[in-house]
C-alpha cells in the first residue's frame, strides 16, 4: 500500500510568496518528470513533517493527491531550516510504471550480535555503507535491503556482490568495482593489549626468577 499525502497546485511563486506560504503552515515544492511539465505545489507542513520522520517515506513510491487526482511520485530532495524544525522546500519526481528507477534505499543489518567475529572474538562491526544505490521498476522497489551478518568473522568484509537483492533489483556500482558494505575488525588496541599483557607477565616472571637466585645462594648449606 502506497504512502499517501495531500498537495495543492501553487499559483503564486517567488521568494515572497514562498515566505507567506511557510508562515501559513504550508511548504512549497515542485513535481517534475514524466511527459508533463514541472508543476509548483505546496503541502501541509505538519503532515509532511511527520511523514518525513519515517524511513519508508524516503525510499518508496508515494501517492500524491492533488485536487482529488492521485499520481505516483518519489521524494527526491528535502530542504530543512538550518536550526529550526521546519521543512523549507520539497522536490518530487513523477514515476512511470514502465521505467526503471535509480534510487538509494536503506540497509538493515541483522544478526550482528551472533556473528562469529563479535560473539566469539569480541570484534566490532563497522558499517561502511548504510544505504545502497539500486535500479529497478517501481513495482519492485524495496523499502530496505536486509544484510545478514550471521557468518561474518573478524578480519572479514561483506561486499555488494554478496548481498541478497530482491527479484528485479540490481545494485548500481562503477564497472569493475565491488564496494565493501560492512566489516568486522578487532577492537582498537585489542591485539596490542594482549601482547602487552603477555610481555608484562614475562617480565614479572623474569624479575621473580632473578630475585630468587641471590636468596638461594645466600641460604646456609644443609648439615650432613
């Protein structure tokens, strides 16, 4: 089921008109693409502000309702105020069901706590990427891609080629490249700490042996 939001055609444009819209609790925006010209719109600030908090709103085909007519769109850009909790502008792209989309979707990592690198060796999981650039038809667009870490060991990485992508979805990478998505590494100082502990123990043992030698030499000989 598509996420739906309401919009209306924006007739007045320009900096002054946009400022007045924002004061009235509206957010100016634009919708473009497809076989239609770009159109200026505005949406209710409170409605869109809460929808923007959901991850799926950023990586799903949305249903925009303008004057009672629904059209499928993607959220392409959001401009936020530098320090206020205010949405300043929105860009949407019309979606053609027959044309493939090029979009980033979030990655969801699972089983990090039971992978050998963490559970058995105390490793640390590093997320090199938190989203993936993909291409697919609108009907095949996933809201996220799951990354299972259950077999990942210390010193190993998972690359894009190892991800299990949904049917109809392909990763977009540069030719000949296979970027790292996630890795498990030894905690900083982990190996060094173990080596230091071993060295300390060896030093203490040597010092103990050195101290015991003079004491043994000073002890009186046993009478026969």
